[in-house]
């Protein structure tokens, strides 16, 4: 696997989401070099993780939206972010984020956009729904057995919520997970660009008795 394969995959995903009408705004992916590392992010990328610590989620979302810190903005306002870091042909880090809109102002202003697809958006428009951000992290060099698994899922911005994941997550797997879980949809014509080696389990023996996610 090479960085350019992930770059291409995210580009295909972005184009397909535009084509089916789920993306209303987007920053196409880009590759940059940083001290020998290849970074896959997007135009205008800035790491805001420190600056946005310990503030209300609505403010976090508002800042990300205002500064256009996303790969894709979905029809309901949710933001998708893809970030991958390689050294040579080795993946050393990724951060994949889903930031749902904290309210549905866009629905209130333009309900016709949603009513035509009422089945798809039936769940997210319920008043009882609480938007929960989702993040998949992969950073084996920063891992601590059990406490900080090499690959893990974080729900709701909780600092210590790290649900073990068996391997790194490729862009198409992440996108289809979000679309199927929240939008009753999925992308056809996409495939995982990771090789068998990249998809090998990264769980330690001490983590296997725990509940974990297998991509």
C-alpha cells in the first residue's frame, strides 16, 4: 500500500458522494510531505484538536464548519474527516472522524431537501436523537496495552473511551460504516485499498478477551 492509493480512494469516495447528492460541500484530498512522512489530508487542513479541547461540542462543530475543516459535508450538515500518515509504504497513523450536526438548522431552513428522502433521514430528524461524534484512531507507536490500543474507536469525544479495533481502517470501510449506520446507504464501486498485511490484527493478547471491533 502506498499513500497515493489512499489519496485516490478518498478522491473516489468524495466524487461518489457528490454524485449521489449526499455531499453539499467538500475539500478534495491532498498529499503533502513532512520530514519524510507522507500526509493525506485535504485542502486547507489544520490540526485543531488541541485548540478545540474542553469546549462544548456545538462550538467544536461550529469552528470546524466555519473554517471548513472537513473532507466532506453531508446533506444534514455532518462532517467527515480523513487523515493518514505514512513512512515509506508503511501506515503509521490515521484519524477518521464523523462530526454530526449538533442541530438541524439546515432542515428547518430547507426542509424540502430532506422530505424527498424522508426514509433516509427519518432517524436523524427525530427529536430524541443525540448527535454523537465518532473517531477511529490508529497509532501503534503511541499505544499502551489495554489502556490505549493501537487501533481504537472513540465515541462522543470522551477522552478515555477507546474501544479496541482489530486493525487499521481504510477510507471506504469507514465511509460505508457511517453511511450504513446513519443514512441507510452505502457506496458501490469502492473497495479497501489496504493489503492483507495492513489488515492483520494489531490487538495484543491482553486485549482479545475485551469486547472489540473487527473491520
